[in-house]
């Protein structure tokens, strides 16, 4: 997880790009990249973003 962008907006952009291009779900992305899902959701929630399963992206 240390290779992830530290800025929450850059992190959201990176995660959304991966979700759009490579992964069908947040769970799949987190498992593949060894990211703690709860940490990621909380980190982005602190910046006012939430995950939409229906759209498979953060906003």
C-alpha cells in the first residue's frame, strides 16, 4: 500500500482508473493489489468520497 498515491484525490483517480480498466469490483482490486478494503474506503471517505458498487467507482 506504500506505493499508492498519498493525496486522496490522486488516490481516487488511480483507484477509479484501475476499476474502470482492470477490475470488475472493489473487492477484486483490493485482493489483487493487496490493499485493505476498509482502509481504502475510510481513507477516501475522510475526503468526502464514497464507493458506488452500481457504478464501480468512487465519487
